[in-house]
C-alpha cells in the first residue's frame, strides 16, 4: 500500500526497500548550504556523506550554478560526436593536466557506471587493435561496487546486487579476494600478499591470453573503505605488465580530493592505464563521469584497422556539465581544498577511533582522507558479532537508519557484508564541522549500544 505523500504516489526511489519507502517518516531534503542541508520542515542535518560521496565543495555554491547558467545561455547542448565545444575541451585539458603519469585522453559520459562500462569496452577495443581477439575477460574484486548498468554490474562483486541479474551478465568477469582478507603477517613483501597472489592466480587460471583488464578502486568502497597494504598497487602494475593486461583504477569515489589528492592513485603509487571518475568532478552540481586513458593506448586503437573507440552516448561531455566541472576543479585548486582534507584527516580518523574505544559496538574503523567506514558488532570485548536477527533489525531500512536521522546526521547505514556506517563529509568540512560530525556519530553509537543491551 502506498503512503499519502506525493513522493509515494509517483516517485520510484533508488536502492530503497518498499517497506522503508512507504513509511510516513519520509525526509524531503529542500535546501543546502556548506556541509548542512535542511528538509521541508526546516530541520537541519549535517551531510556526513557528501550527498553520496560527491558534493565535495559542499552545498549552495553560487559560482557553480552561475557557470551552468552562463553555459546554458551560450550553448545549452551539442554532442561530442565528431564535434567539440569549448567547455568539453577545457574540462578534458584540466583533467589531463592533473591526472597521474601519462594519462591524458579524456572520454566523458554521465555516471560512474557508464565510466566503468567505457573502460571495459576500451580495453576490448585496445586488444582488438593488437589482434588479440581472445582478450575479453576482466578481473575484479569481491564486494567491490563498480556500478549497476549490466556491463558495470558484471564487474561489481556484491551478491545481492548481482544475483537477480546473473543470467544477463555474460560471465566475463572473475572475482578475487579483496584486501580485507589479505591475511599475511605484517612485514611480508607485497609480492607475497595473498590478495596480490589472488590476482595473478586468476589471470593464470583464466589464461592470460583471454584477460583484457584488471579493475580495482584504490580504496575499495564495498565492504567498507578498504585501504590497501603497502606495495599492493605497484604489484598490480607488475602483474598486468607481465601478462599484457590493462590496469584500471576505478576512482568514481576516490578522485577529486576524497583522499586528499586529485586522484587516489597518487596516494598508493598506482600507475594505471585508465582511471574512471564521476561524482566529485562536478561536486554533483551536474551529472558527469568519464575515464582518462594513456594517450599511447588511444593512438594504438586509432591507428589500427579498428580505427575508433566503438562507444558513445548522447550526453557524454555535455557542455553544461563540463563547464561546471571546470568551475568546480578551479575552485578546488584555488581554495586549496585538498590541503584542508590532508590537514583534518587525522582529526576525523582519530576521532572515529576514539569513538571505537568508547563504544563496544564498534568492531573496526577503516579509511583515509575524508572516506571512512565504521563497522558494528554486538560486543567487541566479548568478541560477539551481531546475530542474524539483530543485523536484520538494524538494517537495511531498520532501526540504525532511525538512529541516524534522529541524530540529524546523514551518514549511510550499509549492509554489504557487515553492518556499517559510511562517513564521507564534503571536502570543505573544517575542524568545527568534523567535531560536530563526530559528536553526532557518537549519538548514533550510543543509541546502537542501548538498543543492543535491550534487544534480547
């Protein structure tokens, strides 16, 4: 049965359970300023997830809206099919200038899922240009989220997202262990890490001549901000070079300052052939995604009988979106936004770890930059995890979501493999905002602890 709100009657939400959507406590976000948003009832919330890891400059930036309006007045739309326009040229040049290594060709789409599909298709075109027709497989990691369109979903390693569509996914992706289960003792050389060996073993098992690409996030979102062990990314580069496989860093979340750098690859010594991006490139003021690729790879495709990257979309490189991207990136640079992240990341990480020490319901805190997860359990001292019943009552759409709303902090309850809270504030969050965020998360954890004491 539908609720009484107009949203219930006509709006179909994304990734929302029907029973949760139909409740009468729907929050309608009406306006935002800086790191805070207000609902239609005038209630203030701290946006502790930067929208969805993307409003990096915060809310209410009139300079970004002005850039959009100015571009609309001049040229509202023209496609990038055999044409260009100044906004897309400038955005591509800006991204190429700040991208690591020799990644200097930019292909624009509209979302992170489309960016990942673009990378998969480019890898295929590149290998076809080299007359390696058998290379079509992708190595990805378990619990990784790479998007939900069918191509990207084939790379996504989250069971409940894949299972309904498994017959449609084609079976071209092999999933291996993430760094969460990298069980080697400290001090073990990176080459001997089990999570590194898993990638090489998968390539060998599939046959190197069939593998086109390895895709991984510098810090993996799915399963909770998994920071790789030292040397992990250089080892991925070595493995890919050994077997002629392209390496793609999926930075839909990690790029444009989330980890304190233009690209998260910079933080971990990664040297990918391709980087996918979206979200923070416009601080979500316009939909925009894309990939940046090594120029030599593009030239190889163009100079081969394939002759083109056989892919495109109507709105890829949209002039309004790319104009906003330029304004957003210029503001990030001129306002030294990344320096703010690096200056305050220890305050955020340290504060979350202090909350872990104070609350026995916290199992772990993971992350870096302005990208963290808090994993929950029943009792850390006793080593007791949540029961199946407790997990199901907490989330998804359960009491944890209510605790978050009542603390007026928009962090994300996440049930992908564990009970977790995703915490990723706008990159403009200063020390005062970080302290406010920590105080509100403390309230949530107090409520969780109290609920667990009375749940049996």
